[in-house]
C-alpha cells in the first residue's frame, strides 16, 4: 500500500536524527545488510542513525598459520543494538585464531561478537539467520532477512536512506501499518523533536 502522508511524516521525523554515526568493523567481518537494506560497504564504512539498528553480518576470516591457513566463513547473523548518539561504532568478530577456535565460537547459539561505541562496549542481541533447506541455504539473503523480520513482527526501516527521501515521494509500506511506524519514530524522538512534530501536524490541519 502506498501512503503519501506516511512518507511526509517519516521524512520530517527522520530529518531530526539525520546526524549519522559511522559503523566500521574489524578485519574479517562482512557487513551484509543494515536495517533491511544492502550495506554500502561490506568491509568499509557504513552510516547508521541514533536509535535502534539491525545489521546482518558474518565472519569471513583467514584462520590458522602457514600452509594450513584457510578462510573460515560463518553463517550470517542478525545483530540488533541501540545507540544514543552519533559517536562512531565498531563491530568485532568472536575470537577465532584457528579453524578449531572458529568452529567452537560459532557452535554457540549466541556467538560472542563485540560492539563498541566511543571505546565502550554496548549491549546487543544476536540470532543466526535461518537458511533454506538444500543447496545454497543462504542464496537469497534479502528474502531470508525479510522473512526473519516478518516472523519476528518487525518493521525495519533504513533510517539513513529514508531521511533523504523527498517528502512528497510515495513510500511502499511493506510491513505494518503507517500508524505503527509513526508511533515507533515518535518514541525514538527527543522532547524537542516531538514538540516540533506536533506543531507540524497542527499546521497540516
């Protein structure tokens, strides 16, 4: 369903939080998706906004030494965390110096990733993305992630990208109602942002 009014509201509210943090990762980490959208860079810098964020990542790291060294590729994991400022964020993979250590790290239900903002560890949740049966279980990451979020009852919005959308552009609302999404962003806003938003709403009457 296309909802023009929702796009106006989203554009306005998200412009208030347009200051973005930079997400980087330790060597050996691939960032695949950010808030439901394909990452700008798998191994470089990506922008994320203050508030709740969801990333899809995996470890692609060369482990071992000498002739026995090989690249260990983990299954993809969905990680969610919140940041309250635009200070930069860095993601670290679970400790894995050898193939055996990597297998042990990812045999856990919740591998021990590490996320730091301004040098301080921040809390997160992690869950392995469920693949499909048979050949190439992760051949459609975008579809699998969308299914994961749908089953979790989530609506994931790319906040950085949405803030750049012209206010009169229609938005394809794929999950959830416009009201639910508006309520979500209202809760994320500061007191001053809420006042500005309410004033804008009155002006639309």
